[in-house]
C-alpha cells in the first residue's frame, strides 16, 4: 500500500487543477489514504474531490465522495451509526436510478458495514452480498475482496454456529481468488471461532498471521481486540495485554476512534481479569467517551467491565445498574456470544450481592446463548460456574 499511495500521490501532481480527471484521481487517492490509516489527509482529499466534482458537474465522483465521507465519519465516530445509515439510504434511490455499479457497490458496502456495527447481521449480510454483486458487474476486484472480508466478520459474530462458520470462511476466501486482504480479515475472524472451539493455540497462530499479512501489505491493522476476545474466551488474560496496548497506541495515532473505543473496552476487561481495577476503570471510561451512542459493541463491553470494578468496591447498586444496561444494550443485536458474555458479568455482580438464585437464572440464559452459537469454550466455563453456585 505505501507504493500504491506514493504512485497515486505522484499521479495526482501531474493532473491540472482544472482537469476533468482530477476529481476521480482525488477519490482514488482518498481510498489509499483510508487503508493506510491517514484519516486527516483522507478527509482533506474528499472535501477537495467533492468541490471539484461539483464544479465539473461530475455526479458520479460527487456520489463516491459523499459515500466515502459517510464511511470516514463511521471510522472517526463523529456521528451515530444510525444517522450515517440514514444518510446512505437517502442517497440510494438516486444512485439506483443512475445505475453505476461501482458507486452502488460502495454505497451497499457501507450500508452493510453500518448494519453490522449496529448488530443487524442478517441485514448486513444481504447488503454486503449486493455490494459484491455490484463489484462484479463493474469489474471492481478491490471491492469484491474487501466486501468478502467484511462478510467473514458478519458470519463470525452473528448467529451462524461456530462449526458452520469455520467451514464457510475458507469458501469466502476462495470465492474470487485468494486475496491477501481477504486472507488477513478471514484469519482474525477465524481466531475468534477457534477460541470458541477451545483451540487457543490455533487461534493465536491465526491472529499473528493476520497481523503479518496486514504489515506485509502496509495496511493499518485494526484487529487487536480479536486476540483479546480469543484469550478471554479460551486462553490466558495476561497474553493479550501487550497487543491491546499496542493496538490502542496505533489507533490513537491514526485517529480511528471507532475501533479504538472497542479495543479500550476489551483492555478494560482484560485488566479487570488480572486484578488491575484502577487501570480497568480508566480504559472503560475512555471507551465510554469515544464510542458513539449506538456503537453497541463498545457500549456493552465497557459497562460490563466497569460493573465488575464497582462490584469489587462494594458499590453494588451502581454495579448492577451498569451490568443490566450492558445486557440491555447488547440484546439489541445479533451478537450471540457477546449477549452471553454480558450475562456472565451480570451474574458476577449478583453473586457479589449475595443473590445466587438470580445469578443462576442469568447463567442459564448465558449457557443457552453459548450453546446456540456452538461456543464450547464459554459453555464449558458457564457450566462450571453453575456448579460452583449450586455448591457454594
């Protein structure tokens, strides 16, 4: 990607300011800047592209710039996801009428991503498949592989059972050729599925290879949170602290607040598991400050971690309120595993409050969710906790 970015930057220097080709060149450069994590430069180029396209009467490039600006807003957490989704929906009728497959592919890709982040995973999958189809119709190879990579995340985190998801991911990888970009994203999702299967050694190997692929390509690696989730599921909470701190530093430097808020929340959970309540609270509150109101993944995770910190300080009423909010937040989504995880945190607070009967009910609900997902690692731990509650 650095080579491509340099090439596009030099090519733009050769395009006169009044050339009809300049708006399109600016949009192409903005994508390379996005993939490299240079969001401030991307925003500047998109504003320039939008103005140049409007002056030239180039509706196609103006539409691409508008779509990319929505996508950038999601990465920077500058607007609620639902607001951004509404902006894209408002564009779709005119885009459909114009019939440009590349532009439609970009629009449906971002509709799919926003639906994914909102936890509407069936709708997300449908939108991303439409985006893939439009990419194929416009011979947009980059669009095809990027959207297939996003589909691997939808399949991993949604209601698809773990064994089925593990079988589907390689098929997506091979669907339009073995792209390195798709491989990298597939591997960080495979890491989570392997952890849910109890295969933590394989999960670690997949995550490390994913990071290597992104570094080889010169792309911004944003998936540090996945090794955190994997270790919390089936491994050692001490293992991901270093990678999570590294990820936070990288995302802070890039200004990528969307993934930063979730990574901070995962680190808060890791630190609580390690007995570091003070730092856990700091990262939980950082996530709270950064996350958009409808970033459900961040919103439940920071609440769950902070609830346990408060419970350990005997602030049980506040802890229960936060833990129940975490459950309520994530229950708006199709993130089956995370719905179980939120209940585990609530059960901890209830047990600290001396209410084992209520904790048992909540744990049984968590177990049902884990079994539905095929998450054998979390299901096994939950059965053990149920046994502990019954004998204590």
